[in-house]
C-alpha cells in the first residue's frame, strides 16, 4: 500500500475514533437516563426501550472499535 492510501486510511480511522467518542457520550447519557427511571416504571416500555438503546449503542461502539483495529492492521500490513 502506498503512502497516500495509508494516510487516507488513517484519516478514516481518526474520524471513526471521533464518532466512537460521540457515541459513547450518548450511550452514557442514555444509560444515566435509564438508571434514573423510577422504580415503579422498571418493567415499563419506557425502561425497556432505554435499555435496548443502551445495548445497541454498546454493540455499535464494539463494531467501530473493531473497524478501527482492522484499518490500523491494514495500514501496518
């Protein structure tokens, strides 16, 4: 791989890192919101939706981290 393509890949990895940080912030906000739902609503649809959103954002963070790792491996390879 030539220098220019490595540079472009690094730029993409950097952008993904920034997006991952933004997503983690939103995930933390949603988790805090979920954790502050009153106890009498713990079995409600509101709680379940918030919990599902947190779970899906955790999955997305994992996949972004995996993508960054793969891009960095391609750069090194």
